[in-house]
C-alpha cells in the first residue's frame, strides 16, 4: 500500500481515519475552561499507548527507544498541531 501524504504528519489513510476517530472520542473530555481535562485525556492516551507497546515488546529497551523517538519528534508535533487539526478530515 502506497503511503499517501494526506496530513502534516505524513499519516497514511488508515492512520488518518484512526486519528480522526480518536479525536472524536476524546473531544467531550477536553474542556476549554479546564486545563486538567487535557492532562487527564492525554495521560490516559499515553498510558494506553505504552500498554500496547508492552503487549508487543517484551524488553523495556525497545519501548524506551520508541519513547526516545517520540521525544525527538516533539518540535515537529508542536509546530504542526494547528495545521494538523485542520487537515485530517477525509472527504
């Protein structure tokens, strides 16, 4: 399957659909007047992601490498978040 450049983060079509579905799911939990709601939501998503990694990888070093790569991507994610939120809808 050829990767389509549909989004700022170079997600393929299935990833864009999943990304949009997750955003729809969490939107009711993120309240503009309550910063803690964003922390709770993102912390929950992070915990789920780490649990999924631990189900696949038995050694902590591999998971640590994945998290290190995620850490290195923070500037790109920070720069793209506003654009990304406006370009992820598939028609």
